C-alpha cells in the first residue's frame, strides 16, 4: 500500500530528480505537475489521487490518476480529450472531477484557461505575415559565383574558337585535308541565311515606312489645298469681250430691224454693222482647155 505522507517526507527532505531549488522557492520539472511548484498539494508523486491538463498538437487532454490503478504503472493515468470550446471543456472537467478535491479541480480549470489562451495567440501569429530568417551561406555563394564566371569564360572561348574555325573553313584554308563535321558548317550557313532574311525584312519595313510617310505628306498637302481654296474673279480680255458682243448683236439684229423698219431686211442691217467682203473667183476658159 502506498502512503502519500511517507513519499512526500522522502521527497521533501532528501533527493528528488524533478526538484529544482532556487533562492526564493522550489520548482518541479515533472510533466504532470499541475502548478509547476514543488509542494505537498501539487506533487504528482506524493498524491495518489491526482489530475492535470496537458496540451498535445493543439488539443487539450485531461489526465486523471487514481489509487486503484497504482499497481499498474502502465495504466496509471487515464486520458480524456477535452472539447475545443472552453465552456464545454469546463463542463467536462466538472463532470469527471465531481468528488475530487476543490484545489485540483480549480487548478485544472486555470491550466485549461491558460493553455486555450496561448493556443489562440499561436493561431493569430500563424495567420499574420512574419519575416522568415534565412541564413546566408557566404562561402557557398562565393564558390558558385566563381564557378559561374569560369563557365562563362569557357563558353566565350569555345564560341570564339568555333567562329574562327568556321571562317577558315569558308575561306578554304584547310581544303580537303581535314575531316570536319558538316553539321556545324550547315548550322553556321543557316544562321547567316537567317541574318540575311532579317536584314531584308528590316529594309522592306523601312521602305514601307517611307511610303507611308510620303502618303501622309501628300494627304496633308491635299487637305491644306482644299482648305485654302477660294473663288477668284479675273477680268476678261478686251478682244474676247468684243467677239462676245458681236455674236450677241448678230443674234439680236433681226429682232431690232423688224421693230424699227418693217420694210427693211435683216441683211441691210448686217451690212451697216459689218464691213463688206468681196470675193473674187478666177475661172478658166473651156476653149483653152480644149485646145
């Protein structure tokens, strides 16, 4: 049979692996301690009937120890999962610890409240944006930088050697002496053809741009001419005026002559107005023709 007083007298006066002495008070490092203090009421080893609340992976559990299971250390603690709601969890503690001492019941409720509060703070901090501290590996960065520089230099050297060899092959320096891969030579020719095509397309684009600019300039000039168009009146020549007057007089002459002198003719009126023309005809004798 266990005697709690004997166990406490041994722990209190002699050595205990969970006890930590300080200048002011003593602490207990046992994971099942309800207060964290080394005292008679809160010691899990010196109390055969004991209860506490623990947190595991964000969930709270009620651990209960009874005298009936003291002979089986493997099954000494009974574990009950508490609800995440604080009200329901307090109700569960009251249900399971009905006939237990008031000190144990009160400390279990306080511990549950404390654990639920720091779980809420943990969730809030997890939802916030936090700066992640990443260690800087300077030696590794330096090593990678040197390797990149060396690889870049080697790539430039290889490309320069390849260009030089291709140029010599084009010039026919080697002739038929050496065997070289035809694939590289064909690749270089294709690249040159692509460059020529690009230059031609650029020239064509430039010509199109110039044509478009000329069309735009012509359109602007036509618009300016249409805007500046004004009707101008110019004096006619005197000779043209006289001809037009004569034609109008000729048309109006018969009417005026008929009105002024009915017995006269239109021909007399025209003779008065215009000078007389005489036409002479030369006729050859038929006798001369017969002879």
